[in-house]
């Protein structure tokens, strides 16, 4: 069982839902990323999605675009991001790490070299935003041989036929993109999400994490009741941007944002 | 090492996944996949639909003004001192460039799909103008994304688009040029995927765009082939076209791919010189990667981050290129070369002064290379340059280089 499957199963057994924060590696500075990852775990994260910065993040809104720019100004590379995971693993070998990004940095590194390094560092899953399963025939066997879970997106526009096909290429969990739009762009409609997630679950059995548009504890709690995991990104990245000059204030601000989500998600529905 | 291409082989490309050999494909986030699959299905149906094709052909004739002439440039030929140089006059199309061939076709597709809102990216503004034009004609809402840097250097086209009723979005992210305009157009599309049709301006992007843009632009090569046979009694020996994303070049080349004797030359923007790194020549100096929905030659750093490009011409200032060009390069069917900003400017002045035809700065790259090429060829040989656009939009840039305020 992969680390992600293990966490998802344990959460399910406890009747709880996974809290999955996203931050961009290297933002605001590569030296701070490992510390921020530990902060997220202390604040209640079950899985971390660690963004690999890319110069042209087409599926992201301005908040994550700017995070990529901050990380790239300091020369953050995919190899360094993998090294951050290795460093993180020295003191945390339970929290699953999913690398999330775009295909080109991985292609430039070489798929086999990437898969080797990621597995060696303790990466658990890989979500490549611009790699639909139809184009994943090269990476899929490399990931499978190293127990890296391929995480794919599903969207409001995903047809039943594709839900089935995507689930057959996925392991760990699937990431349901709750809105038509880029990251950080719109507010989530809980009822619509509930309906679609229920529909997805009728078709496939993997856990469903829901992301895009979740900014506060109430929404996190509401989404957690209709899914298996709550993915929170832009609001955290925005917090990082606002406190980039003051690491202590940043740690506190991230905790103040994430911990109430954890508490709300673990509280019985009122 | 060039392979002989047959009509049969060419019909099979791109394959069902949109691949041209190792290039092309559909690398986009999940939200867009369904729209792209619908577009592919509908296009494959309409491409053989008599009514659709008749409407397209009629629009090209009556609205665009096709066929565009094939003109023998006698004085330019004499100046170059070698092969005969002929010009395919895409600059005489309505809106002043080849871009309109494609926007007519895609707007027609949008109408068949019932989409009322159109978005487009633009570099030099020619595709933006061509899109705004067809939207005005069909009463469609039009949004054009343009890098802030390009908004500055192509202000005339920005104003043209506004006059035509389009909203121009100045893109402030990244390098503020064509690639960033394309990023933002894709972001808009994801958010408005239900009612919006994205008219991509070049033969890049996710499948089926490289296919359908190539098909719409192939009218250039088909006409050239027929006109060359009628006017010169033979096929050309060489075709020369500038390559940014590569739509005018593919439109010119594609109908000749199976004609072994016709050499194909794509001219990329050499900027300040390939050796300086300040250029926009992915086929000459880049390597394969994935950007904007397709695998193709890219300008990138060793870590896979897309590199900033430079060209005096906004329309060529793009780090990628259409995947079919990448394939043509790798199989050796087409030659890809580059000329510098300075050479292109010389080409601009030469064509303006000895033929009275003012080319776009993009096109001037093809002119500059063709003149060099002609000099190496015998006088009984024939070169056709695709004069992809006219140069009015670049007069400010030229004047500025001359230190003149207008």
C-alpha cells in the first residue's frame, strides 16, 4: 500500500477527511520551503501538494503565477524541489507528498531520472496539470515501477466515459477541480460539487479530493462532508505572498488559516 | 536523409491523437479536454461537408479577395542575381495578412458550434485584427489577449482592433509577449469554456488546432501550385516563408510536401544573432519540450523553464513553433534557417524600394533569406516567397530605428 493509500484508508476508518494544502516550492525562498511543509503538517495537513514552479503556469491564476515567479527568481529547479522532499523526509516519514506541476520541467530532467529521484527522495504522488492520461503512456510504467501514485484531474466538463478512463489510470486519489476556471478565480458552489462528486463515486472507487475555490473553514468543512479530501491552495499562497518578508509571521499566519479548517472538518456537522 | 512523402502518408497525419511523429498531441488541463474533443469531432465532420466548404470558399473569394496574386518580382530577381523570385501576395488579403484565411474558417466553425463569444491571442496584432474583423462581420463578442510589450510596439493594430469592436486585454504576466498572451487566452477559455470559442492564430496549440489551422491556411499553397503551373509552366524549385508559430509557412508548404523537387525553407527570427541567445529560433537552436498543449521544439533553459525570446518582429517573438514544423525538421523535409533583426530590416527596405511592396517585419525575414538563397541558384530556377503580411503596422518601429518621430 502506498503512503497515500495508507493515509486515505486510515482517514476513512476514522470517519475523517483529508486536509491537503498546496504551496509552491521555493516560494517565498527555497530555504523556507521545508520549514513551511512542517508548519502545514503541524497545522493539520494529512497530505501536502508541493508545487513545482513553472514559467508558464497556464491553469493557474495570478496568485500562483506570482508564486512561481518568486520561486524562479531564486533559481528553484525541479531537482531542488525533490531535494526539499528528501530533507523533509528526515523528520517526517508519514505525511504523503504529491508533486504538482507542469510537464516541461519533468521532460527536461528526463522522465526516468525524475521518477528515480522522486521515488528516492520519498515523493508519493505526481500530479501533472497538462498531462492527460492519453499522453501519459511514457511516464505511467516508470511511476508504477517505483510506487509513485499518478494523480489526475477531473473537472465539471469531464464526461462519464472519461471519469472511468481517468480512474483506471489513477491511484491514490483523484483531484476534482470544482470550478471552470483557473486556480484562485471563483467561489465554489458546494451543492454542485456534492452532486458531481457523488456521480463520480458512482462510477469509480478511488478517493476524491476537491480543490479550487476553498478559502475558509466553513467551506472546507462543507466540502469535506461531500468528498474524501479538501485541497487548499491559492489562499495559502496568497498568505505566503503577504508575509514573505517575515518568516515568523508567515508561520503563524499559515497556521491560523489552516488549523481552523482542520478543526471545522473534524467537527460533526451542525 | 529526407524521406519521400506520399499523399497517403500525409493524409494519416496528424494521427488520431494529434501527433506528427513525436510532436503535437493534446497537453492541456482536464477542463478543456471535452471542448477539444468536441471541436475535433465537429471539424472532422465539417471538413468534408459540402455546405461548410462552399461557405468557406465563398468567403475567401468575396470577403478576403482570393486568390491572391503570384507576382514575378523582376527587379528583386535582378538585384539578387540568381534564381527568379516570385511573390505570393498574402499581404493583399483583406486586413493585410494571411491570418484572415484561418479566422474566417474558425469563425465559421464557431458559428456551426453555436458559440457567441470569441477569444484570441495575438503577437503583432495581425491575428487579433483578423479575428476582430470576422467577429464584427458575424456579430460575435471578441476578446483579444496581447502582451503588454506588444501592445506598446504595435499600437496601430491595437487601435484597429478597438475600432472593430474588440476588447483588447493587455497581458502583464511573464515576458509580456505572445506566449503570455496565449497563456491568458487559455486561462480565459478554461473559465468560459461553455460559451467561448478560442480562435488560435497559428498551427500550434493542442490537437486539433495544428490540423485545422493548417487546413485553412493551405489555400495559400494550393493557389501557389496552380498559379506556378499556369504562369511559369512548372512547379517552383524553392518556397521560402517566415516561421513564428508557422501558420503562413505550413499553409504554403503543405500542398507541396509530396513534391520532392520543391525545397522548403522556413525562416526563423535570429534576433541579435543565434550565438547571442537573443533570438526566437526554436527550430534552429531549441530542443523538444511541451508548451501550450503540444510537444514541439522550444526555447527553454536546462531546467525546462521557457526562455525569453527576442525579435524585432512581434509576430515571430514566440519560444515555440507548430508541431508539424518540428516533424518536418526531424524527417529532413524542410530546412529551417534564421536571419537577424538587421538582415530582416534590410529585407524590408529592399522590397519596399525596388518592388514598391512594403512587407511586414515578419515577412521581411523570408525576403532577406530568399535574396541570399536566390544568389546561390541558377537563373532558370524559381523561388516563391510567401509575402505573409504588409508592413503598415511596422512603420512606427522602422521610424523609431531611423530616429524619426511620427
